[in-house]
C-alpha cells in the first residue's frame, strides 16, 4: 500500500479545486457533480469526499483560496489608518477591480458567483455569506464618507450609506457585464472613470 504524504494530499486538494473552478465556470454549479470534479482531477470518488463533503464545501474552499472582493476591501479598510478618506475609498475600489481583472482565480470565482451559481437551498449559505461580507464592507466604507464630511471634503446633504450602495452597484454592474464579454470593454478604465465621476459628484467644489 502506497503511503500518501501531506504534500501529496495538498496536491490532490489543489487539483480538485482547479477542476471544480474549471467545471463550475464551464457548466455551472448545479450541472456539475462531485464525481465529474473527481474525474476531471484524475482522482477517485473516495479521494474527493476525503477532502470535501459536498459542492458547498468545494465552493467555500474556492472562496478561501482567494478573498472575495468585498472581504478583501473590508479587511484592508479595517487595518489602514485613514487620512484621506475619498482617496482611500477610490484606491480600495480600484484595487479590487484590478484583482478581478488580473487574478485568474478571483476572476473565475466572481464569474461563478455572478453567472454560474443558483442560490437555492443547497447553495443558499454561499449567498448569505456573500451578503454578510458585503454588508460589513459597506459599513466600513460608510465611515469613510462620514469622515470626509467631517473634514469638509464631501457635501453635507449626501447620505453616506446610499452613496456607498450606489458605488457598490456601479462596480457590481461592471463585474457582471465585463464577465459576460471581457473583450467588450476594459474593466479598469470603466471602473476608474465611473468611480472618479461619482466621487467628483459628491465632493464640495
């Protein structure tokens, strides 16, 4: 009997994640079975269930391999000292856009969550986790707008929460449409223009 090392187990796990990412992107989550993922990775049924209980566990693992954009943005804002809140908001927004455009794993994950995953009973926890991360990120970003108002760089009549929700809707919409046809427009250029125009609109002249 061949004894498998921890390195072998890690390699198998990564191969399964790569296979799941590829099949979920091509076929969708509901149209992909655990056995199809195992076959694509070249492993047995026993091997895939040794690493992952079900497809939900596979998706969670894909989410852990790369941070979701809202999770990464939320964590960064919690760590950073904010001196220029509008500049910080702009940089964090464009950073996550850059990640989606240039990191193949993050791009695949966002595509799966946007276009290839039905949020029904089995996958509802994924939807709820995404909403939780989004709401926490919105809370952190609202603080930036409030700070900018206190500093006098943003108009007092602006509602901070509605402002951030609108910016998120802009970025989410760009992700959704760009992933349908990445050749149609440059994601970073569109995001930069949209975010800049929005921030200029709420800034004091």
